[in-house]
C-alpha cells in the first residue's frame, strides 16, 4: 500500500496572506472534504488520508512551502514524527560494540534526530505526535531485533550513553566556567590527561569556555564526551572547525575508544568517515520531509552505494545521478597570468605570517590547505584588500568577490530580497549555473536570520560566485555542507571558472573537496598560533605531497568509485608510498 507524505514548512508559510491558495485550489476541498483545513495558529493542515496527491497546492503555493511526496510503499518502521505535516524518520541505526558505525546522508535527512533518539534525548513517538508513546509499544516495535534489547536497557537506564552534540557553538551560552573545570566535571573514566593530550587542549585548560574558538569548542566537546563512562558514544559531526590533522587524530582516538565500546559518528568529511568507520548506515529520503535509515553495511560498500545513489540490498535508487570522481585528478591548466603578488608579511600579537611571491592564472582554481591558526584566512583577507600587509603588498585593480570564513545572518529580509540587493550580480550565471544546483529556490522565501548553517553557507557561496568579478575568494565553503553539497559546489565552481578570464582561491580542510576543486595549491606551513608561511602556488601533486607529508598521511583511490581514501597508518600501501616519497596517489 502506498504512503502519502504532506509537508508544510511553517518557516516559509505566510499564514493566509496569500488567501490560502492551497485550500482554495484543492479539488478535495471543492468537493466538500476537509482535505486542507486551518489550525488555531493560522497554518494550513493537509490531511494525508484525504489528499489525492494531485500536487495542485504545491504549484499554487507562492512561497514554495508545501511538499507532497507519494511513496510506492511504507519506507520502513516509522520511528518519529515531529508534528502534523512535519518531518518523519523511518528505521534506526544500530550501535555495534567494538566498532565505529558511521552515518552518512544529506542535511535535513534525520541523522541528528536518530542520535537524539538513541541517546535518550528524544523518545520515539512511532508516528503518533499527539501523545507520548509507551515504552511497551516502543520495545514491541523492535521485537526480535537487537534494538529491542537496546531500548529495554535505555528504559531501565541499563545502557550508559555519552553524546557530543552538533551545535558546539552554543556551549558558551550554557557553561560559564573554565575548560579545565568543565572537563574534570565530566571525567568519569579518570582519563583527564590522556583525553586532553589526545585533542591538543592543554593550552586551553585555564581559559573560559566563552573565549574559545570554534575549533577549540569542538575539541573540548569531543574531549568531554570521551571522558564520560558510557557503553555507547555518539558524536554528531566531530570534524567541523577542525583541520585535517586534528580530524585524523580525533578519528584515531575514537577508533581506540571503540575497542571495547560502541561508537556512532555522523560525519560529512568523506575521507574521515571512511578512515574512522568499520560500518555505515546510509540515510536517504527528501530533506526536511522524511528520512529512511538503510541496513548496516561495510564502510567501503556503504559509501560507494551512497555515491552511486543506489542501495543494492534494499534495491532502492534515491538519487538520479551518481557522484563520480576522475581517475587522474587532471589539473586544468590556467591561461595567462591574471596578477602577480610579491612577498608580504603581516603580524599580530603573538603571530606572524609570511607570504612567498606567486601568481594567479586566468581560469584556474587555487586551493589553500594547512593547519588551523596558520594564517590562511589572513592571507585571503590580504588578497581581498580587507586587511593590509605590514610589508610588501598585493597590487591589482581586480574586482573581488569574497566569502569570509564566518558568515553573518543579520540581513533583514528573505533570501530572495538579499540576492536582489546584491551589487554586481550576474543574473545569467546565477540562473543558469548556480541557483538550481545549490538548491537556492527552496530558500528564496525564507528569512535570512532563520537559515541553518548549511543553508546560509549555500546562499553565501551562490552570491559570491554569481558576482561580476575577476577573482573569487572563498574561505571554508564546506563548513556545514553535506557530502553531496560539497562536491556539487566543487563542480559548480569549476564550471564557472573553466574557460573564463576569472580565477578562484579556496581555503578548506576537506581534503576530498580540495582535491576535486584545485588546479594548483598554496600549502601553509609553520606553527599554529605562532608563525605561518604561505608557499607559492605549485602543481597539485607537488603541493599535496608537501602537505600530506607534513600531516603524515598517504592517499589512495578506491578501485570502484575512484574516490580518495586515507591509508591506515603502517598499512602495506602506507609504508610503500612513504618509502617511494609519493604520499598522493602512488598508483
């Protein structure tokens, strides 16, 4: 039997200012049925039982607030629904003792909801959002399955859980103490020194939480979750704000934790997820509408099936196109030199940056990679003219489009209004190359202040690369984006730059994104927070070898999907590549 899902996005809905076109246009309402009604708050309510699935209300809604999804059959066990015409989750992932289980899927597809349910923060309502489900019904839903025992233990508090939330930037609003005090209060396993050194937090211990950077907050949150005495550990997006070296160090410690515990991780950095996990669950569905959790899969096959958009065991195709990688990381050769810059220096209290001279060529994308606090954002600001160097300089009269690392959401109005208010916007490029690919239409009627981190990032990227400019500077565009959005961005930027007189400079920590997007690399070296050196742009193989050697990591390609994979330390391939001095795709 088919299932119909009706979604009304209450952030977009204008509560009758349109005259309730959805209700007026509904054939069911015209026939006298209560297919579309209005609740006490003024929002339209669509009856999924009475709805015929004609889609007229979807087309008539002036703010694109309605989705009607017709499923050929029930997607699985309905675990949780947030409310009437709201997101619902089918199935649940399964923690596995002695292993790290990774969760992969698009934003808004239910990964964080699943973690909150498994950690006991949300009680499953089994789809009946009007009342709280009884534990007997919840446990009965999973009778004969491993999750039955899990929920029995969760009800009786027999399973101890540790949970690292996604939004670590909210921690300073709740905790007003020092890092040391916060961590010692959570240290139930008596591993304080080991955990602090594992995430390089020693220098932050005496600082107030409110004074920490995003990366420091993330490492503190990971450390606190690690210190708790639990049976199952949940980490929601642990790599956000961290550089590649920090990400892999955290991954190694979570692998160590999983030797005698169960660890579940939500992660959008594909290289880290692959390196860290033994198994994965794929989440699929429609973002903001419903999510389905796949069966447990081996990490390599699970990631490859996600990239292919087809789950073999379930016989489900959830994406029309495959996410693909090229075999050779072929570099687009830039054209004539767009501009040259000389040696430059910039100093702050306790930190200095030196930039070696280089050039930027027309039609190329230069990737910038290196540790945190090494001067990458400062270098971009110098190129953009946002800051001035103490010595040397960047002399050009180029038009600059700049997306900073930290994006403000203080625009008063909708996304559509902000785009209309943007100077120098190339409407043709925006409509043809960017708008649909970055899923901007679904955001046009949303207020900017209400956007999530990923939504705000997509809008900022779209505005930046749609401008009439000679040089596009993007600082950490992958932040808050899911795997698919990151690779779509790489493709879109490449298309905009290819064969043009323009160039782009991209700073990021996602090694797969940098590999996908870059023609040449600027590798930053030095000591984080003390001194940094921006090397001259160099070929991708030379730059990647320089960077990967610094972080002591080797890369290989998956034989089927061709995606980059990080070799396990001291594996046969790792040893062979290091001996040959080829850290980057030896063969």
